[in-house]
């Protein structure tokens, strides 16, 4: 499995989170979280090693990451839980390292490029 580091800049709150996902040698992925956000830190204290397969394939409301986020993060638009899932996916060899981006645009052309 592949170790993975993801940095999430959450936007207007200006809080950053570094997510390190590592295989623990038993087929489970451990997430280590460093964050400026006290809510993300509160959530991270409850994270246990998890199966990348079951977490990535889970329905949103059954995902352990999103369940913990629901209990700890008061802002639904926070991108950090998604970053955690992406790091888990890559560390579990279920996805490739490729940046994800949320951009604000003025019109369709800025995003779709004439599609």
C-alpha cells in the first residue's frame, strides 16, 4: 500500500489540515491529522485504523469518517472529511494521487471550457 499525505486548505476560515494516511501492516489504514481547526482535531481523536475498501465503498451516511465529521464539525461545507477519504483511498491502493480542486467561476465557460 502507498503512504499518502494530503494538505487541505479549507478556504475562508484559513485553517489548514495535514492528513497522513499509512498502512499499519495489517491491511488497515491509519490517519494522522495535524490541523489548525479544533473541530477537526476533536474528530481526529476518535479515528481508528480502518479498512480502505469498506470506507471508500460506504454510503455517505455509513462512512466512519463522515459519521465522525457529523459529530464534530459544525460546517457541512468543510472539505477536510473528503480529503481524509481521498487520502485513505490512495493509501489503500484504491485510487491515484491526483489533486482535487474547488474553484469559484464567473460563468460556465470558466469551468467547462466549451463542452
